[in-house]
C-alpha cells in the first residue's frame, strides 16, 4: 500500500480523524511504545544522538518512520501528516485537530477529539503556549530559504543542516512556551510529530532538488563528521546502535528488543536487516515521490513524465539559486557587537543566528542582551526565544548552556512578569533545582509571588518524581478553582492520590470539568482503577453526557484500561445504552469504543 | 535565604563525613526531595576534597562518577577525587572524562554557598570535573579504587516466607518460594527511575542474562523499590520493553505489605522523598539455592538460612558470562 504524507492543513475530515484515533491509541496512558518515543528524545546522552551533530536529520527520519509504523499497526491507512510551519494552518490549529491554547497554556480540544484524553509524560493534557494560532505565520525561514541554505545550484549537506536551528528550532520556539519549546519534553506534545514530519519533508525535497541521495557522494552528508553516532557508517541508536560508551549504554526498549521495524519504507521486515542498518540507508531511502496532478493554468506543479520531472527540478533549483543570492549577509563578530545598541532592531537580531559562522558570536551577544537590565523588555524576550531555539542544537549550545540557565535563574525573580513567567517555564521544563525551589517558596508564601499560584502549581507538576505531591494534595483540597484544577492534574504522578482522584471523579457535587480532569489524572496514574471508575460513569444514565463521553473515549484509546474490563458485558451495556440515548457526543463515543476495541493492535 | 536543607548540610559538615552517611537510606536523607537529596550528597562528597575520602566511601565516589546524571553530585564527586592527589591512576581519569562527557549538554553552575553568587566566582559541574582532570598526571598507574562493596547476607527462611510477592501477571507467591531451590540473581529497580544508566540498564542486562541462561540454570528476579506505583501491569510493560523473558525463572515482582522488611533484610541503599525514591544505589545479589548451616555463615545464627552475596552491578554487563 502506498501511503502519502500530506499537509495536515489539507487533510480530509476522514483522514484527520483516522490519524487522531491512531495517535491517541498509541499514546494510551503514555506507557508502552509511546513511552519509548518519548524516552528516545530526552535530555542527556539520547539528546546527543538526536540533536548532537550531522545525524540530526537521519535520526529523526527513522524516529518518525518508527512512529508511523506503530500508527499503521493500529490503522494501516494512516500516514503521518506534516505541519508546514512557514504557512498559516487554519485547519490544523482548531479544537478538532491539534487544539488551541487556552488558560494556563492548556490546549483545548472538542469533546470528541481523541486527543482530549492525551497523557503527556505522567500528566494528562497538552501544555502549549499561545504563539501559534490558526492565522499565525511563524517567523521561520521559508521553504525556499531553507532549501537554499546548502547553496544553489550546487548544494552541500553541511550548509543545509544549519536548518536545525532555523527553521527547526525556531518552529519549536514559535509557540513561545510549553513542552514543545524544550528538546527534552517536545514529544509530549502531539504537534511535535507533525513539526518533525515537515523537517523530514524539507530534507527529502532538498535531496530531490539537488540529487543528494547517494551516500557515497561527498555532498550528501557531512563527511567531516567525527562524533560517534554521527558518522556516515554509524548505526543509529537506539534502533540498532551499540549500547556501549561513548554511545548511550541503554535505550528505551533495552536496545532493539521492542522494535519490529527497520529504517526503510515497507512492511515489517527482518530484524537482521534492521540490525545491519547504517545511517547511509536513511539517506538513500528518502526519494521524493511526486504525484501526477494537472494544474488548471497549464503549469506543472507536479509531473507528467520523467522529462518534465527533470525540467521541474532544474527550474526549482534555479529558483533556489535566486533565493540564495538574495540572502542577507551573515553578521561578523564585529558587526554583531555593534548591533548591541539601544537602537537594536528586530531585523538585526533576526540576522544574528542565520549562519553557522556567526552562531557563537550571536549566542554570546544574546546572552549579554538577556542579562542587560537596561535593555528593552521586548528585546530580552526575543533574546530568550532565540536562545531557546539555539538550544535545539545542544552540542553547539553546550558551552553556553550553564550561563543560559544562570541567566534564567536571575530572570525568574525579575521585575518583569513576562520574563519571570518564561524563565520559570523553561527552568521547570529542564527540571532545574533552583527554579523548582523558587516556585515552592512562592507557593508556600515564603517569598513574594513570582507567578500566579495556578501557574506555579502547573510548573512544579512537571517534576516527574512528584516531590511536591504533599503540597498538591493540600491544594487539591483547599486551593482556588484554578489552583485546584492544576493540583488535581499534578496528582496524576502520585500513587497515594489514586483514591482521592477516584472520589472526585465520581462526586456528583463537583463540576463536570473538575471531574473530567480528575478522571484523566486517574487514567495516567492507575489505568486499571480508571477503568472501573469510567465503567460506572459511562453506564450511569443520570451522569453528565459529556463526562460519560469523555470517559468512554478515554477507555477506547487506553488498552491497558479497557483490558481490565469484561469487554463483552460492557459492550452489551453500551449497545443497550445506544438505543436509549439521543446525545450525539455519547453516540460518537459508543461507536468509537466498538470500533477501536475491534481493531486492537496485535501484541 | 538559607533553606532547611542548607541547615542540614551545615550540621552534617560540622563533623568529618563517613561512608555510612553517604548511604542513600541514611536517616538524614529521608523525606528530602530528589533535588535536595542530590544537593546534600554533593556537599558531603565535596567535603572529601579537604578531609580526604574514607576508605569505605571510595567506591561510592567511583559509582557516582560512573552512573550519576546529577550535575551537583558529579561536581561533588569531582572535588572529592582531588584529595587523592595527582597520581591516582588511569581508572579515575576515565571515570572523570566519562562523567564530563555525560553532562556536557546538561551543565549548570553549582552553588556551594547559599545566596546570590556571580557566575564569575562559580564553576559549572563540568568545570569541576575538568579542573580535577587537569590536576591528574597522565599515565599514572592504575589504582583498584572502584571495587564494589562486597557483602554476604543471611536470609532467614521464616522471614522470607512472610514476604508476599506479586509478579508481573498478578500471581501471588512468597520470597521464600521464589528463592528456594535454585540459584537466583536478584536485582532491585523501579520503573520511574530517571537515570537510564541505573534501573533501565540493570533490567536490560538482567533480561539478557535471563535469556542466555540455560534451562534449569539460574533464576532471574527483580524487585521494585516503588511497590505502590509499580503495579503488575507496569512491571510487565517495563520488562516487556526490555526483552525480559518472563517465566517461572524470570520475574519482576513487588511486595505490597512487607517492603520495610525487604529493605532491612538486604540493607538496601535506597532513600525516599515525599512521594517516591530520592536516591538509590545499584543493588545486585546472587542468592544461593539452598539452606546453609549456621556455622558456615557467621556467628550468632542458630538456624539454617539462605545466603545472598552482593555483586558488582556491572557483573551483568556480559550476559553470557553472567549466565554461567
């Protein structure tokens, strides 16, 4: 079967829904294989494999392919769509698809969107900042500017790979805050996979335009790469990579054990082939497939035969050469230093991180700007965002990382509330000790309030060890409405709170919103306990229909919960319920449960 | 403003730090958050820079350099190594280099004193490691400083019998049943461990050893430090993801009602914060197949018992050798 990765903004309703159902099923309660995908893409040694050199693009190619194969085990028709981040995507950033950010950076979904029950790490829901809405055009390099990075008409991979910073890092940072803005937490947002699908598409298109598929050709990859894991013949961790220093000594799934697919397109293939897979296979296996599509005005934006394809390619490369000639000049160290004036313009700042040879200079300058208390707040905010983007190249950023964190610790107590908010957001995404301590003191009242209590609770909840759990238990009882909601969410990581969450989920005196939140936290905390709570909620005709629907939907996409029920009896109850309800939301969830449980992926 | 943990650190540093105080299950670490436990540990280790490393703490310093991902703890360990002088050997050199590499993209400045300090006066964790490396002389002779703490424990059958276990399938048994009659490799772990070089690696290696074991050979058992969280379903998923060959001789288990007894029985080096583990060592034992007479184990024992020998956690690194 040929599956085509399409622009997410142009999916049909049916395509979108199939994709969302498969993604929600893979997510489940964020354990199993979804956890692998999350744990491959975290800070520390794995980060060096994913982002630490020339292997950035090949590593993410197999990562996406692996994820896509898992989705296809759930629904064989699904392909991963891409978020074209240099265009507005009004159909993508809706409640029906990737959601829209709401209060507390909490992404809002419709009641029937399968992602409504998403579990990020240990916590339910998606945290994404307000940077990108339906009409937003993110400030990233355009597709043509990106494809011209490696030079045109002759192109070199090393130059092209600069796209790791912009547009890739900048696309992450275009959301301003939330898990997608940090490399270690980005896969906790489902949008992350669509963002990287576009990164992969850009590389594939570059390979097609400049005919850079031959791994033996010097310009197809970074021949000078010396770092382990990033050389042309290296195996890719964790799929077939060695579990020995200097590579990571362990891997999600304990190495290749849980992984049934290799890095080349096609149906499942032999493990033996997978184990031999070196990086150059990933480079070879990325040919762009172009569909025939007639265009009304007679031009070709797609192909009619081989000759036309070659002509189109040449014409496209000529366009890229024009873009290349028109690119802004990179700043030298001297010019960059001169830029740090009260008259510093956005355009000058934008220019700083454009080219590899100015990376260090620009980061130095941005750090100085971040520390400069006399600088305009908007410039410091821009510097913070740009530095966040630069951090998506961790090896290049490594010499500056400690200072960046130190600056953030200072900004966490800044007079400006926006700077405080963004600094604490980033510090807690990185699990920073000082950031967490400041927030605890702020919440406990031993220092001035740094951010609103609900925000402090949300940030502190990111600590996967749940060290603030006793405080959250207290806030879940006594906090204001918003604080209480955040505390209930935080208790998803606290095993001692299973009964509290179950009690709130079933307490009819509570607001349905709070009950749903408690139920989703329970799902993340104890899928088995959630199954029984959800069972009773769904079958109680006096319950709120939206709550029943949300519980049933979450059951449908969480096999570890649904497996705990007697499915035959439950299905019979649902059939009976279907005859007696007129709620469309509930009917949708009943059908979804029957369908999803009928397509349980193979073990 | 100095915090409670700063006061605790000051109190502990008033006297020379001992190896015993570095145990993760030491009373002063109980109830601390992970960050505070790491901060305290960093200070205890750093105190060795001027006071010297006690013999019973050498392997702790080496183990931190080998597996820790905490910048603060590694900075403390780096300072401790300086007390050994420039001729400590290539082994320490390698450990320091590995640690510096491990945190290269997660480096932070480490505060040794409470309050605001200019970055110009501080070193980063990696800076501490590199500063120690600079003090070492190249090609010094190797020193056997990293040997694991060896221990021999006697396990009374009636105590083992009182420890009820639940395995990854929810099957209930006792620790006596699973340990008696076969030699067993016993590891401890928990699924929420954030350090891939500890629990994840231990279970991956244990799984490899279990797969390599011949029929009728050793059993392989791992018990969670976090029984409230690690339900049978979570144990099964964690093991399955690591290729654990579940069966009668290969199980992941928890005990829900006798965890305190198990901790005491094996002297486990694990500490607990408000919710879960705040610090832990890697723990691996080889438990003998049958009862041993009192005279063969040690004084004071009046009844036969099973014998558990503490193993170097890296003993599992070669699954074929470990299966022999």
